[in-house]
C-alpha cells in the first residue's frame, strides 16, 4: 500500500489561518473585558484575577494551536488512493483511518481558499452519502489529476451497474 503525505505548505496555511482566528478571538476577549467586565466588576479582586487567567489561557491555547499543532498534524496526515478505495489517516492523539469505497463517491470538489491559492495547494472534498471527507493541501495540479482519475473510476462503475 502506497500512502502519500499532504503538501508541506499545509503547515504554513494552517499557521496563517489559525493565527488570524486567534487574533480575532483575542480581540473579542479584549473588547468584552474592557467594555463589559472592567467598568462594572474590575474592583472585585477575584474577577480581575479570573480575567487575567482567562487571557493567559486564551493566549497559550492560541500559540499551541497556531504554531505547534500544524507540525504535529502534518506528520500524521496521510492518504492513499487505490483501485477500489481511498484511505485517509489522520489524528494526533486519536488516530483515525477512514476507508472510502470509490463506488460510494457521489461528488468531488476541489476547493482553494485565498491562503491556499498563495501556496498553490487545494483541498479535495469527497462527498458520499455518509458525509464529506477532505484531503487537505494537495498541489493544485495533483488535485486535478486525482479528481479526473476518480471521476473516470466513478463513471465506469456507474456504467457497469
């Protein structure tokens, strides 16, 4: 069985996207803290103490999520496309192995967000009756080839029914 890694640029796109999300979350925390909490409750020592701890926890989680987890996720993400199935392997703490029979594929989509476009990678969305499964961060040319190959296999399978 031949498994492939996703593109290394996935780490950069995940870091950028998660950093933007973290900045937004931290900005919301600061706004809530300074507009609602400080004017009414900041004279209470325990409130001040809890808000400082909450700010530290949000910052710590943001740093871990933005700068540590992308490297760990990249190392664990693998996919394999075989004659009759697609296998996706992912997970840091809990390893998950998804096996998608090619005969169950209903639709394929190639998606490319603005950050992915900069690094010339795309995500392949595999839609089955059971849900949507994603192969993230595949080079755009490779995503097109995979999509066409799977499309031909699905079409051949439908004709044989």
